[in-house]
């Protein structure tokens, strides 16, 4: 039961979209966690957390679709990569546990500082671990037959630490821009300051990762700096630079929605850049998406479900956001 | 430190630990979500405030339990790959789509409408909010459907073939999903969840009835209603569960006779009139049940409804395919023993209710209180029975557990296991403590809503409070 080559591409696209939606939605939830210690306890923190309370759980579900999707659509890649990134994966899961329960526990405890710290540490750990996982996958893993053949510390490298820190910076930026959009007054002022810092850190991080990636392997290098790869890849850094400038201008003008949208665009471009580096590998340099793909009848069986259910999911997710729209804590002021 | 413990045993223990902890929450939230839908439905239909009180009371508890279920569930989704990568690679083309359907049809539904359910009553109005509650409840049930289909396929695989690269693939999706043990396991699991929830609700009701009586004050109407509803549910579901469990057992005998032999402690086969071993101490090395207490011929009668029927013992199973008897044997007895007590509670409550004395019988309330956690114990004992009883296979008869694990070194698995144990006991211990604290207060008129207690509502800050949000400069 061989995989269907076209459906394999379709599934790579579906998983790419799921992971991207995860990154840009739970990214701002985690970003608020990362920025939490910079906010004053009390009204400021409560407002920040209230903006994401009704939506974070649904945002996080995209991670389950992303991970579950790799398991279901590209089992060989899942089987090789999960043991390869074992330690950061477990760290991410533990971070998400603390982050997730902190939402509920904060409201029920007299030791709010403890769960505020859990919210911050869990969010930061999860973000950092996700970045490390990205870096570990990009730098390549040892494979033998149909399984991972390296050790349990292979993921650790200067590059994976760089990508880890980059994701923390990126999520912090998304969190700050989300707060600019959804709050007013002191909370918003603070968010503007954080957006400047997060923006600077993110742009530096994107530049550093972009410069480091082509030197990980000749394959990446040729896509970015040699013809014909450069025709496809060159627009990405140019668009990134334009978006970065527009973002700075929007912050200067104290625009409220534009910084968030431009930050998301920045990460969409970075995400496309990563796609250019990786495609068509499922495990870089080792296993292509066609080699990793599941049986053809599993691809089509699942596609029916995606076709029927994904539009409905997007519909009620959008409804959820619409329902809890507007400035938080701004009644009578907006 | 772990020299004599293999990475495989550590990985097995880690899976058992994380899945057992995880399943406690769905076992409760599947039932509780449906109970909340019933309460809100009754409130909309009758307009009686007492149902809304109960709804808010249990919604706060549901929010915490559901949150713990979600975060411990994400661990499960990734653990297939981290610790059982060889299994994931081979089994994914069959079970992967079922799990993808679980995410698409259940997880998004639950998480999408949970926000509305918790924070949206004032925003969307009663009817739409009721719909959100129902969708969350339906989501939990759909989730059970898919994951039980996956587990059951691993127990009683059918509708598959094996490709040249060693991967299983489906030949008939209908046969894969509706495999032989699936309907029985699903019924048994769902009834188990309803029974577990009813026992918890009943115990909370009993606690407040007993406390009010001790303090010489009248019980709250909400307390009486939840106690009566819970006892009614136990009286109905406990006998149904015994029936479903029995049918499940008969089905297992048909498809996994080696598991039944281990559960029953039958090392030897019997040509006729197999005894029913009530208790004993299994000795795998000697392949013998020591100190056994047995009822002659009852074994054949219970499982095959025929005293003359022959039974298969572990002696007919190749030594390398035998499960360790102690786990399924003891766990099964724990489950059945608790089931008998639940049956007793349901019958006693029905008897008292028929005499109009449901709220007066102190000993029946004490039993209800004592059985509060019994559902969780029984559910876990049941899962231990079925999961250890199918060893040494992950896909029964086809893929051995030893061939399923990730190529990981023991220290990696040991380190993550220790981390999970510390974090789970701390995090879920605290959550359980919050739930118990909530349960210890009696539901009263003017029961605070979940959203009132959980800090600032979206867009609902009063102008006075928002002054604090003005620029400090």
C-alpha cells in the first residue's frame, strides 16, 4: 500500500499549516507567559491573562494536530525524530503542563506568585524547547535503517540553543503585539516597550538563524546562495527586511493592530524560509516526505476527515475569537 | 543505579504511569461533561435556580479536571513517538488515521467550546451556551470512541495486512474501527466513566448530608438533588456495567483466551467443569496457583454458560507468549470486588428511595462517601487487567512489546520517568487538592460562577477597575 505522491504533498502542506497556526496562535499565549515577570502583579497581569483565557486551549490543540499529524501522515519521520529530540520534547511537555494548569490554579490559590512563576517558567521552557527541537531537526540526526541511531544528547549544539533562544524572542514579540491590540492604558504602554525589545531580539534572531542555517550543510547552502535555488529563496530575505521596516514604522506610529499582523507576517516569511531549507526532507538529509509517508489509503481516509472537519473547526475557532473580541478591561473607554 | 533495569521496563513503567494518571481525568470529565449538560438542560426546561447552582458548582470542578486531562493527554500524544517509536512506525498506517480523527472531531470541539462554556454565559445567551456545553460533552464521548477503537484494534486486530517494510496497513477501515472487542470495550469504558462520576457526585452529596445532619442544620436543596441524581445513576449504571463487563469478558474469551486464562488464574486447561478461582497467590515460575480458594465448575458456567465446557489454560499458550499472571489476576479481583460494592450501593439507595427515606439513611450515605474514589480505582484496575493481560504484545499476537520500544538508553528513559513522577504528583496533587476544597463547600443559592472567580472577564472590567490601567506616567 504505497503512499500517493500527490497526497503526500497535500499532507506535508496540511501539517505545515497546522504547525504554523500553532506557532502564531499559541505563540502569543506563550509569549505572554514569557513576558509575565515584566508585568506588575495585579491588574496588569490579570488583564494580560484574561485576553488569552478563552482561546489558549484551542490554540494549543494545533500542537496536537501537528504532532499527531506527523505521527499519522509521516510515521517514519515521527519514529526517527521523536527519540532524537527526546530531552527537549519531554521538557516541552513538562513546560506545557505547568503553563496549562497555571491558568486554573492561579484563580484558586493564595500563593499566586507560585503559579505566576509556573506560568512564566512553563511558557518559557516550552518555547525554548520548541526552538531547540527545530534546531535539532535542522542540523540533522543520525539514522540507521528505520530508526534513530544517535545518543540522547545529540540535539545539544550552539545552533539548537540559538534556535531555542530565537523562538523565545519570537513568542515574546507575538505576546507583546497581541497585548498592544487587545489592551489599553498602562498594560498597552508596557506592551509597546516589550514589542520594541522583542522586535529587536526577533529580527536579530531571524538574521542569526538565517545566516547560520546555510552553513549547516551544503544542501541548505546551495538552496540559498547558488542557482537555481536562489531564484526561489532570494525574495524571502527581501520581504523579511521590508516587513521588519514596516513593523518598526507601525510601532513608531503606535498603531494597534498592525504590529501584531506584521509580526505574524514576519514569522510566516521565516516559516516559508524554513520550508525552503527543508523541503522535501522529512528528516533532513536522510528521509524524504515520500519515503516517510503513510499508506495511500490512510492518506485518503484522513483527507476526507480534514476536508469535512477542518472548515468547521476554522469556523468555530473564528467564532470563538469573535465572541471574545474587543479591548480587555476597556469597557467605557474604547 | 539502573544497571539491572532495562530501558524497556522503564519505558513500560513510564507509559503505565503517565497513562494511568491521564485516564483518571477523562474517566471523570466524560461523565461530568454529560452531567453538566443534563443540569443545564434541566435548568433551561424547569427554570429552577437550583439546577443552575449545581451547574456552576460542578463547572468549576470540571474546569480543573479537564485542564489536567488536557495537559496530561498531550504527553500521551507525543509519548508514542518518544518511547515507542518502533511501534509508531509499524502501526501508524492503521491507527494513525483514527487518532487524527480523534484530534479533528473531538479535541478541537472540546477546546473550541470550552472557552464559551466557562466564560461565555453572559455573552452568548442561554440556548447557545447550552449548545456549547452539549458540544463539549459530545466531544469527550467522540474522543473516547476513537481512542477505544485504537486500543481495541491493538487487542483484537482485524482488517489489516502487513507490507514488505514491516508496516501494518488497513485493508478495510470499517473492520479496523469496529474490530471485535471495540463495541464491548467502548460500552464498558463509557459506563465506567458515568459510574465513576456518579460515585464522585454521590460522595460529595453524602458528605454534605452527613455534615449538615451532624451540625443539626437542614441540607441545601442542591445537595439533596445531586445526591438523589447520583444514587439514581449508580442504581441504573452499576447493574448495566456488570452486564457490560460480563459480555466484554465473554468477548475476550473468544478473541484473547490467553488473557482470560491469566485473569482467571487458570494455569491448567480443563476438559470440562473448570473451577472459578476466587482467590490465590499466582506463581508463574511453577505455573501454579497457590493457596487457591475455588468454586468447582463455576468457571465454565460463568464464562461459557455451560458446565460441560472446556477451558484453555496457560499450559496451552507457548511459554514466550504468556502474560505475568499476578497483574491481571489481582487487578481483575479489585475491579470486580468494587463492582459488587457499587451494585450494593445502587440497590440499597433504590430500596431507600422506594421507602421515601433516601436522605435519612446514614449508613447508606457513609457507604456512598466511602465509594467516592471507588470508580477511579475500578477503572484503573480494569485497564491494568486488560493491558497487562495482553502482554507480551502491543498488537496482540502480532507485535511484541520488546519490538515496539524506541532505541533509547536506559538513563534517558529513567531521567524522564523521574521528571514525570515528580511533576505529576506535584501538579496533579495540587489540582486534586483544589478540587477537594471546592467539593468541601456546599453548593448554595448564588453559587459563584467559574468566570467570576477566575479573575478578570474579557471586556468586563468595570470602569473603576480600569482606572488602574491608565498610563502610570
